[in-house]
C-alpha cells in the first residue's frame, strides 16, 4: 500500500505546475459563472480541467472529443431544456419534479449516445446536458461555457510539449 503516486519518483514539478494551471483556469471560470445557479455546469468544467491537465495525452482530452463532447452535450441539453417548456410536457401522470428528472436523464442519455456515435466522448461533458435541463441559463452562459472549453483546449495545445500524464 502506498500513499503517494508512484509516478512522482522525486519529481513534483509537473504535478505542481499542472495543478496550478487547472486551479487558475477554474478560478477564471468561477469568476464569471454564478456559483449557486450553475453548480452542475461548474462541476462539469472542473472535471474536464482535471482530465485535460492531469491526463493531457488521453483521448478525451484531445480537441475533437473535448470540444465536440461539449458541443454535443450543449445541443442536447438546450433541446431538452426547451422541451420542458412545451405546454403539458411536465404534466405527465407524475409530479413536475419527476417529469423534470425524466427529461434530465433523457438529456444525459441522449448526449452519451450522440457523443459515442460521433467519436466525441468526453465523459464530464455529459453532465452539461443535465445542468442545462436542471439549472437556469441564458445564451451568454452557453457562450461562456464554450469560451471556457476553448481556453482549456488552447492551453492544452500550447503546453502539450511540457505537460505529462501525471496519473
């Protein structure tokens, strides 16, 4: 049994620097998104920051699945969010809360399905579809999410020769 990663082997530098980059990125995101209103969205972006900055060589951290996964989940989440506004959509033979849960689950399942068939699998992005159905949002929120994803993708690209998979 061990407490610290065997990957460290006396070299904490990449662990420290890549964690600092992730911290700074999330700090910028938190400064612009409402922490109380957009909790699910922030959690997705935080999970993505972990993946992009600790496993930059992983398939899910590459531009196609990373950016594509968020675009897919955004489209699916917005679609299901608008579907809840259809008159009678939330007045199923169950409570409104249960109907909203059903729409949320369908959004996540739909996002997973489309990500898989388009080779844009980025697991944290699936939560965005959930967040867009459950939380309030506007088009500025969507633009900022896309900007945050592009920021992480650009940082990963610019630092690709310096970052290593630390996990």
